[in-house]
């Protein structure tokens, strides 16, 4: 696909995801980690404007210089920015103005990627930066859905985003255990395709033999853990995890509700009975680790997961691993603001592998290293066991 086509297709997907929303849905921010849809739409646009148009399109003038304060996320080198937990208090610019901003940037990106500009000003480094921006927007497409679900999930009316948008209904299509032999294995990205910088540094790792489940843990299996007092028995939990669930009064996966003795969960299609055969979703690393401990098993390392992934069905849930998010050998932070993308977050977070039902098409690969803090539940995350 041509670069301009890939850019425009990605931009269309973001706006299609927002078509079911009412204007009131674009603004609220429920918690610090969940940003409003309006902010997501504007932030990814700011990325293209700041890192590409201002640098490489001659004569380009910012749509509004104040937008950098509002829509910069965490780029310290760019300048001042709004406090993260206040992204939802800004009723202005309006949703209409944010769409105007998007469409203005799109028109200028078309000029930048026109044949005449491509031949004069665009080298491979700039093309790579645009590709990074495309994948960055795809990341935010998933975050838009997870953040929206979190906000809707707090509403006792259980709002319906779309009646056919129950993303957590998938069942496993495989069962049993896959055995991987002891050996030295190469891990990390290779080839010409896109990857983030945290995937680079292909290297060998030694893995003792292990077994990994071909299926993800189901809701029904996890209900057994709940009913056998898994959330009340500290012996299954890491101390940090135990402190977290005690402080936050956690007793089930996110979005689960007990109604007249039966489990229901909130989905983007509304409140639904929990399907015991469907893959478990919206659990934290702490819950995943405790469940594995209760089963007398463990979570795979990210390297075990990557080696086994060629023989597994994956992509419906982000899968927690037991690996801390750390740099690969010879990892180097790039110069400038783009260098802030991944490296500075390599502390106190755990790696998830795979993809989810909310991941944008074309954004998944077996070397992808997603990462979140161990208490976070709001992503479409599940559990695959190893032993």
C-alpha cells in the first residue's frame, strides 16, 4: 500500500470508531489513565503536525499554536503541556474544531505526500517517521475504545456503543498443551517491516523446555478461582498485588457485576451475562499471576511466548507475561522528542504479548512488546498458562 493511502486509511478508521458517539461522549475523562475521545483524535493529529508538517512541509503554519499545550502527551522536549488528569475539563476547542484540525492536517499531509513533494523533500527517514505516526494512531485507536469502555462502564445505565460490538465473546479454537524443547532461540524483530524501537536488538536467549497452553483461560475457569476464595487467600498473591486488591476492594475482573447471584459483565454492546466459555478479559497482571499460582502453574516469559507464538492461536487478548519491561541488548534511545516514545518507560511495568480484539488491523506482530503497570485491568488482557 502506498504511504499516502495507508495514512488516509488510518485516519478514516479513527473517525469511523467515533461515528456511534454522541457529542457528549467525546469529552469526559473518568480517570487519569483514560483519555477522552476528543483528546485522542486531536493528539494523533498534533503528532503529525508537530513531528512532520512543521519540519518537512515548506511554508506550513500551525493550525493553532495553543493546541500543543492541550494535545502534547508526554514529550518533555516539546514544551509545556496540560496536566494528564485534566484532559477532560477542556470543553474548548469543540469537537467540531478538533475535526476541522484533523481535516486541515490531512490536507497538508496530502500535499507533503504528493509526487512533487516526495521527489523534493521526503527521504526515507521522513517516510519512516510518517509510518511511525500511522502506527502511533493505530495504538490510539485501541486506546480510544478501551478508554471509552472504562468511562461507559462507570455508568449505571450501561450505555450501548454499538449493539453488535461485544468484543469479548470469542471462544478458544484450540486446546491442550504445546511442548517447546530446551534450546537457544533468537528473539526480537527481524526483516524490513515496521517495528517499534523496543523490539530491535534481535538476540539469542536460552530457554529450558516448557509447556504452554494452546488456549487462554476462560471466564468459567476463572469463576472457579473466584468461588474458591481466590481473592480472599493472600497466599496466591504477590505482596504488591494483595495490597492493591485490599486497597481498591477488587474481587473480580473489571466490568463484572453479580446480579441476583449470576455474573454479568459490561461490554460495548451493553450489559451481558458472562459467557463461561468465552476467553477471560480485563484482568491485571496481579490477577493473572495469582490465578496461575492457584493453578500450580505460571505465566510464560515474553521470550517463551514469542518462541511458541508461531504454533499458537493469538490476537484476541493481550497476554500477560512474567517479564518486566526492560531494554533489549544494545537498545539506544533515539535523539530528539521521538526518542521519548518507549525507552523512558522501562521501569515498573510488565510486558504483554500478542494483540487484542480491539487492536487495529495490520498492527499486530509476534515481536510486539506492549507494556502496562501490573495493576491495570482496562485493556483487553487475558491469561495464557505455562508450566
